[in-house]
């Protein structure tokens, strides 16, 4: 009888082992057929891999169970305070992400480029450069007179963090360039960690932990380890991470007239960087038209797991730099480049419960509570179901086995259910019609997917948002009451509802973090000052959904008194018709106002605010009169020569017009000043009339 190295006979396969091997054969063959032949997989790749590994383990333990037909035999982000800030001479802009992860995503990009260039069907193919999209940290390396003088992270694209000393530890980054390099050049690329280096790092970390080292931990994935290494104050720690670098572009560069290089194509640029000693990914390749982009995307998808580093997609760029200049940018994203990502990672797990969370603005979101599962580099225990319609469309129920995906590698979501594993009697999810936090009505407006809590002034989940909105300078205005202070007071249960603001004392305030006695006294004075306000400001400060400044002014003008509004909304359904008579109030806004004041909690808070001394001037309802700019919507953008934005807004509203914050098809005029930006671009795209300050003044003069 054969024995192992310790002289013990191997255990014979049990009947259960034999049956399990046969079951695994059936399952793996079926899954492979659906994936490779029918293109209709039922389980994520990770589940297939788990079953495959289980079969491998059984066959290793019992070689007699291995057969020729076994599936195993088939060939198959804001700068950190501790670093100096660096303002990029040339912004490090992000590129657009193609949301279609299939081959058609490459076709979509090529179609857009050809359209922008005015190419017709018979015209030649556009030449691109196809690159890998590394899962690392973007870096800008500045060289002056051939010497590395500064390294900076991307940051928010305009301002990054200086990490020069840490980048000097990356051996792939040249410290000095050849003599033919330009006087000033910024090389851009990705700092990353190879998988082998990542595993070695974690092994070292595990050894430290085993020896009792304090504050040590293992890292979740190579990207996090690389990013952490870049942001270390001690360069020795960065060196210990064994970071790597790939170059893929340029920032600032000495112009040709001052001796800088002349590049005609992006590929030529990359080859020059390579000749200077920068690593450029070997997979980088020219591609003619959509067909070769698709081939590159599919080829890299197949090679992805075999690469020594992580990628989460590929990048396509128009090769000709002249064509890049012609294509330009849209909303600070280049039209000539796109990131074509691969599908997010998926795993199977079980739904333990479905909870409903209430957001800061009152939105109710169903959330699946999951048996912990490792997806996309993190352990996931919660996944959003978005809304009731989505939960029902996917038919997610408690006890279900579900496929979880980290959508966009950020927000975990349930993407599918395995109904064959459903427990008998599992109930369909139904959104509660009362807020689970405060008990107020939860309503879903016509045309919207989300339910929202209507107890905005009372609901604990909305408490911070309600207080901050009420204190806003355009609302009741409480100077000095900012985010951090509100968060402290709410978390400490000093404030539960708005009236509690006016019951604060010097002692309770002075005891808060970073709140000296003088600051506390200033806030109390600001609170006292805020008691004298105006009716439009107070209405706006209540935070009624859809009621902005203009609508608040229209309501105050129409009714004259708050009791007039509350009196109307205390009536039955016809009240929405009376509210809709107000300028700037349509059926949806009227229903929102009606529902808000129907909630006893909200009415009680209003009365308590009055009891605390909050007051405003009231009058008789204004007679209805036609104003010359009634029905006209304006958007003001940029800096006007003589009028501030508030002055321009007030003059437009006095003439009956409405001022909106964004451009849409309903906009009549865009008033554009200096540095108008994206709103001007959108107005031009939509064909909306654009006027300057002089044009606005002419309109107002005509209206007068």
C-alpha cells in the first residue's frame, strides 16, 4: 500500500467525495458552456474559480478520481495638509470613461471622433494609440536642465501634493535626462505596485504583526499600498514599498522655438520618453480605426490576469497631435481620449436583511445587508438597491443568493439574483410609506424614482442638512454656523430641531471643540440677529423641496403672510390648485409645499420658531400684475463689468424674470461676463440667446 512522507496511508475517497466530484463536473461543464458558447453566464467568474479550485483540491487528495473528462484537464482626491501644495502649470485633467464595457464601447469612441472631425464613411480610418489603464496613482515629474526637481500627485487636477523625495526612491524614474532633453519638461505617468512586490510587502507586514509590532497592518490591494507609499512623510517607507512607474504623457514643456522637441504624434512622444530612460508599457500599440481598438481591448482583457500589475481598463488616444488640437476639450475632458474600462469584479453572497436608509436630503434608499464578501479589493457588507423599482426589477429578497458588484469600483450594488437558490416563502420588498427615522410620510413625486421623507424640519437623518440650510446666508443667515460646528452640536445632541438653536447658552457652546468663549458669544449674537428676517428668507430657510429663493419670494408676495400659505395647505386637494396660481409654482412644486405643511412635525417646528422670537414683516397679498419679464428664465455666468451677480439677479426678479443656476432648454437668456465657462458653452450648444451686461440693461430699460 502506498504511504505519504510520514508513513501514513492516504485516506480513500468516500462516497460523498465521489458524488461531489461528479456534481462539480456537471456544474463546471454547464457554466463553461454558457460562458464560452452561449455567451450567457449565470455566475460571476469568481464563483466558477471557487468551484474549480474545490475540484482541484479533491483530485489532488484523491488522484484516482481524476479522469480525462475532468474540467481540470481542459487546456484552458484633496491634497494632504502635511505636504506642500503644487499648482500644476498645465492642469492634470481627467479623461472620459466609456461606460459600455463591451467591444461596442471602442466603436462608440471612434464614431464620436469621426463625427467631430467631419469624416464620412469612405474617409480613411483615424489612427489611435491604445494603452493600458493602470490601477495606480497619477504623477507629474518636473525636470529642469535635465534634473528631476519636483514630483507632485494629481490632487484635484489643479493643485497636487509635492512628493519629490519619495519619488526619488522609485528606481524606474530617471533622476537625470540626456543632454538632448528640453530645458523644462514635465513627464506624466502612473505610480503603481507590481503584484509580486505587493505580496512581498504583505508578507513582511504579517511577520511584523506576528512579532507584536504595534500599528502595523496588511494592505487590501496594490493600489492602496502604492498610494500609501507615495504619501509617506518618511522616504524610507516609500522605498520599502518597491514602487514602479510607467510614463504616458507630458505636462509643461519648453516650446520648440526655445529648443524643445517637435512631436507630430503621441506615439512619437512615447518613444522619445522611452529613449530618455522612462519605462513605457510594452503593450502600447498604434491602432487603425475601431476594429483595431476592439481587438486591443479584447486582447488585453484576455491578458489582464497574467500581467504582473493591475489594470482596470485600456485607454485610447488619437495619435496625431494636430488632430488632438482640432478636437479640443469638452467640460475639461479631452475629446481625443477615452478610458474603456472592463466590467467590475463580481462575487456571490447572501442577503441577510434589507434596511432602508434616510439620506441628508430625505431620500429613502433600500440597502441589502450582506454576508461579508471580498469584492474588488474590499470586504463588502452592504450594497445599494437604489430604489423600490430597482429592488423589484431585480427581485431581491431576504435570504437570496445574489451577485454583488462594485459598480465603478466604488459603490457596491446587487446586480442579479440566483432564483434557483431562493428560500421558500421569501417576501418581495416593499418601500415603507413612513420614514423609518421620524415616522413622517414618505412620498414619491410623479415622474421620480425615489421616496422621500417629508419631515425635513423634524427628521433626525436630515437634521444637519436642515440646520445648515436654515443658516445659509441666502436664507435666515446665521453667521459663523458652519458644517463642523453643526456636526458637533448634532452629534452631541445639543441640537435636535431648529428651535434648539435659539435655546443655546454660552456654557454649552464654549464647551465644544475649538469654540472659545469669544466665538461662542459671537454665535449667540448672530443667532439673536437672525431672529429678525424676511418672509421670503424664512420660507426658503424651511428647506421645502423644490422651493428655491425665487419661489419663496413669489409665495411671500402672493399670500403676504405665512399663515396664508399654511392655511391653504391645511385644506384638502384643491389647495394645490390655489398654490399653483402663484408665479413660479407648478403642480409638482404645489404638491411639495402642500405635503410639507401637512406634516404635523413641520408645522410644530414653525410655531416653535415663532415662539423663540423669529419674526418678519407681513402684509396683504399683492395684487396680481403683469411684469414685463414674467415667464422669462435667465442664467447669469462669469463676472459682469459693473453689476454683481446678486444685483443683476435682483433686477431681473424685480422685472418678473426668474434666475436659474443651470442652463437648460427652458432658459431664455444667458447673461455672460468675463470667464463665463461651461454655462456659456452649453448655451451655445443649445442655441440659447447669449447677452452681455449691456444687453441685460437694455432689456431691463425696455421692461421699465
